[in-house]
């Protein structure tokens, strides 16, 4: 389990290299790694990049991670098209 310490009213989550690498090899996205280690996604992405660079020097590689795709609940193409039509009408009248 990850160790949680409080520093300046912020919770800092630490996990071992073994726990981090285990999460990397059992995940497909940075968000999955972050949920398994308890760290923030930005911290996870930065650590992944550092570890990947260090391991590349030793001839080892990590699995390729994907970014979680945002789920769009609204099709905004028609709304954008309407905005473009409105702006064209406003700016062509000048």
C-alpha cells in the first residue's frame, strides 16, 4: 500500500518503484496507473517519463501508455456551426 504523509496541508502519496512498475505493466492508461498508486495523473505521467528515460539507458523499455479519451456527452458540432454562422453575419455587416 502507498504511504501517505502530510506536508503543508497537502497529502503526498509515495509508492515504491516496484509498486509503480507493477501498476505500469498492468495498465493501459496513465489514469489506471494513478488509481493503482494513489498518485495524481500529472505526477504519474512525469514519473513514467523519468523512469522510461532511465530504463532506456539500460536497454529496457516500458509498455506504451495511452491517454484516457474524454467522453463527450454532447455533439457540439452543430452548436459550433451555428456560432460560425452567427459570427459571419455579425462581422460581414461591418
